[in-house]
């Protein structure tokens, strides 16, 4: 009885090892790893996009001030009144 249990345990261990090494299981594991990697990269790209959107808003808020500075500088350099068209 004990010997039969040991053999059954060995057969179960062999079957589990074969199942774990089955090509479909291996491919599934690789696909899951790839998916985790892609999700991680996507999360990082989304964070970068939000950072860029924030920088864009900051830059757009500075446009009027920078345009006025450039007009003042151009007017002083060219000895006249210059206006920068925005649109």
C-alpha cells in the first residue's frame, strides 16, 4: 500500500513536470510576461504624455508674455514699433 502511494506520488510529480513543460504552457507564460511588460511600458508612456501635456499648457500660458517681450526687443533693435501676429 505504501509502495503504491509512493509510485502514485512519483507519477503525479512526473505528470506535473510534463504539464509545466508543455509548449502551450511555456508559450502562455511568455505571453503573460510580454503582456506585463507592454502594460508597464504603456503606463510609462501615459505618464510621459501627461507630463508633456502639462509642459504644453505652461508654454501656452507664456506665449502672450513672450510675444510682448519679443515685440519690445524687436522694436528697440529696429527702432520702430513692431507687432507679432499670433493666431
